């Protein structure tokens, strides 16, 4: 696939990952150069939301911006 060339198709979750075969994915393949490397992007409106994932990300972001002081050095 040539540099920047794009191909789109439809696939299922089970063809790429362990998951339900009924979940359809849009697959976009993008050529990344003359060496033959590609980037595959999957998207779908059918994927379920993971409620715990968002909460963990918010908490991790908040902790990463919390000031920590090194007393006694």
C-alpha cells in the first residue's frame, strides 16, 4: 500500500479480537510509506462503554497534577 493511500472496509470484532462476532467494525487501513507498513483504525457505534475506565482516567489525571513536596531532604 502506497504512502497515504487509504482503504476502508467492514469487519467484525471477533476477526481481530476476542469478542462477540455480531459487533461490526469499520476498518480503515492507511499506508505509512514505501516500506509496506500500515496503520489499521477500527471504529464502531456498537461498542459498549466501559464506565470504570473513564473514572480511573479522571482519578489518575487528578493525582498526576497533585503537588507533592519532599520534606526532610
